[in-house]
C-alpha cells in the first residue's frame, strides 16, 4: 500500500497548518483576547481570578491579601460611596478578560464592593462570560423615561451580593463591573 501524497496536497496542508492558527489569533475575538492575555502576562501584568459567587461581605483586607498574595495592593483610608477604605491594584486580566485595574472597597473592615475596570473591546465577551457563570440577569432601567440600550443595567444575584454591568456601553462610559453586597445593591424594578 502506497501512502504518498501529491506534492501539491503536501504544500496545501503545510500552508493550512501554518496559516490557520495565525488567522485564529489575529482575526477572531477569542484569539485576540487570548493573544492580549498572553502579551499582558509576558509584560508582567497580574492576573486575578475572582469567583463572584463565593464573594461575600465577611472578607477582610487581610483575607484579600492572603487569597491574592501576588497582587500588589495599594490601600488607604478614604471615604467613597462604597466605604471608608480602598485597596486598588493594576491588573492585566480578570478571569481571562484583559483589564486595567481592580478596586476593593471596605466598610468597617469588611468588603463592601469590588470594581473591575476592563478593556472596552472585551465588553461583550465579559457579559457573555457572566451569562455562562451566573445565568440570566435581571435587567434594571435606572431612568424610566429614558430606556435606551445604553441605560440598561444587567444585574446577577450571587446569593450574597449582586454583579452589575451595563448592557451596552456609551462612547464616554468607562467599562466597569461591580460586585456589591445585598445591602448596597439596587433592587430589581
């Protein structure tokens, strides 16, 4: 039995084997996200994996630093709308999504909110990831008179808090995900 391939088929197969991964990395959303994540890792940016379902307001700053010892946290006492102390860090990725920064808010030494600033081009992928991890969201419209797509807020209940993100970002809006404990989160309406 002779298994020789025609030289044209061999060249075509070689081209496909070389070109297909490059095409995937450059021209698909998933490939671009993975490429960006690897580049950020190579540049020394931190990765943070945060299970939003397990997060609750019983965690302290010491717990945060114990769970994420490789993250360089900058903490200070400062009054914000979510607490009296803030710990923040620059990050490269959040749960595989290329990001900029994370801020953790504390009230009376307990976590009272988390804000993740991610890269705008990955907004749809982040929302899709939240759908996969947390199921269907509740839609909140903060202004009943102006219910455009950019005014719609998505909210997922994690049992111990809420994950909040805009459904569609306006051009001037900063891409951010919020986790807030139940006492702080808005109610469905």
